C-alpha cells in the first residue's frame, strides 16, 4: 500500500508527463483552492451548455476577466450584467447561465 508521499510523487509525475488537461491551456489554472475550483465549475457548466467549446471558453474567460472569479463575486453581479457579458462572448443561452434566473 502506498503512503501519502508516494501518492503525491506519483501524481506530480503524471502531471508533468500528461499535463493538466483541457482547462490549463485555456487560462484556467488547476489548483486546489476555492476560487480555482469555482472557475473550473463555471467553465464546465458553460462547456456543457454550449455547442462550440470556443464560445464556452470565451464566456468563462469573460466572467473571470470581469472579476467574477468566486461564487461571492458572481452572486454580487446582476443577472443582466452576467447576460450582457456572456452575450458579448458569443454565449446566447442566457436562461442557463451560472447563477441565472433560469437555472
């Protein structure tokens, strides 16, 4: 059975070898902190709702660039503000925005 240090070494080696997947090359760091995990959650929701991953990535980047990179900051924005920002990124399904009135 592996101890925790062995598991950590294995994970670090795998990350060096195969990278961190889809999110990191698109500007979404994969770290174990609430803000990073929230940004990944928003990205994943937008990816699921979009037929074009470029649009979903651009929309998630817009949310982040507006400073809405945590749940508290996104919640402090209005639905209209989020809809406007995401529409500028090309995301049209505003009824399904993270934290939106439609779900």
